[in-house]
C-alpha cells in the first residue's frame, strides 16, 4: 500500500498499512472461534451498543488495540464498563480473542476494520463514555505525518461521539507526536484539557512490558487526557 493510498469509501488517507504479519496457530484458532462470538461486522449504519453488550453501561472505544494485552487488562479490572476495540491486523485480533476466552471477559467486543469508517458510520453521536488511543503508529518521517491518526478532522468526529463529560485519552512514547496530540486536542472546541498540559498516567492504564523497558532506559511516555465539555 503506498503512502497515498486512501480508503475507497471515504477518501481519507489511512493511518495504517496492512502487512502480512505472521499469525500463530493459537491466534488463528481463537480468531476462527472467536470472531463469530465477539466481533461485529462492519456495516455502514449506527449500531446499538446496548443491544450488542446486552446491558446499559458506559461504553469505551479503543482504536488500535495492538495485541490486546492492555485492552483485556483494563476490561478485566473494570467489569462495570463495556469496551469496543478496533484493530485491522489479524494477529492482534486473534491475540485479543484469546485473552477474551481465557479471561472469560463478557465486556469486550471488537471490529476488524478501518477506524475512521467505523467511527463515522457505526458509532452514534454522544454514545461513548470514553475513547482510548494508546501508542498509535507515530509515522516519524515528516512526509508521513499526514498518515497519523490524531488529526483535527478525526478528533472532531471522535469528540462528537463522546457524551458530555466523556473523556478522550491518548498516550505515546514519541515526544514530537505527543506535542501534536496536545496541540490538536487543545484546538478542538468540544474538548477541554483535564490537566495544565500533559496528564499523569491514569491508574486504569496499565504499564506495558514495552513501556516499562523504555522507562528503565530513560525513554519518556506522554498521556493526553481531555474531556467533552458539558
């Protein structure tokens, strides 16, 4: 996929490149068994999240859950919330489905599709209590910055999906991208910062092994936490 390839439906520049990552036998087995049970097919129409989860509870959206360890850990620690994860890469989807099965999680569902299309067409306005975007691809080369997920238009779309008082939490270990995140979210009229600048890591976001290793080496991690204005 070239850097200019766009989503055919909506014309936006995608923030990901589909690579042929290796899928382990376990990931494939859990993928085959779990997708019918815990995934939602992409459909260009609003989805009733209360019906999907079978209850009325706060709904948290996570974009780009990677291998799913953080998603599963947060969902296990907060059974009072429901979590909807979006990821395009099959190894990660299989890994999260394995976590769901092994932990017996009833409060996680996932969609394997482009996040911009899912948010714009499937998520109803003011339906989310929170949004997580943890360690998205930093696309470090300047010519690739337009591929970054956190851009004004998408942040505005996401902000509209938050209920008043709902939170928008981004985290990155790439300082220049952290500054962009802070600038873009600060420029969104629907949002207000919960901190004077960067926020301390909220207790609900666990430290990943990768993050712990980076912190030991002196690498920084930045959290940005905004809230939808009442």
